[in-house]
C-alpha cells in the first residue's frame, strides 16, 4: 500500500470509528456537514482522532475549508508533506 493510500485508509477508518453508525456510508465524496452531519466541533475531534491514529501532531492544519472526506485526506497529506519539508 502506498503512503497516500495508507493515509487515506487511516483517515477513512478513523472517520468510520468516530461516526459509530455502521448504516452510514463513508466515501471520499461524502460531505462532512450534509452527509456525515459533522459540525465544526466534531471536525476538530476527528482531526484529534486522526492525529492519534497517525501518531503525529496536526496542530496548525487549516480545516475550515474542508467540506468532504477527500478534503481531509488531501489537507492532512499536504500538511504532513509541508511539515516534513520544514524539518
């Protein structure tokens, strides 16, 4: 499994676990507010859960414009790449 694919898998699994409702379908195109019924506080909680799953800090990630699951995957991937370049 490639790094981006494994990142996507970790994020998807974290979202599914956070939702805790097996009847909800989560795809990359799922809208956070409309489909998954997340508010901004829940999105922050999901980001914290993703941090725990990845074992890294996402402090400073820009999540305000994240509207879909794909946005989370892309945003986290870009944030991690930027963080790696700074080190």
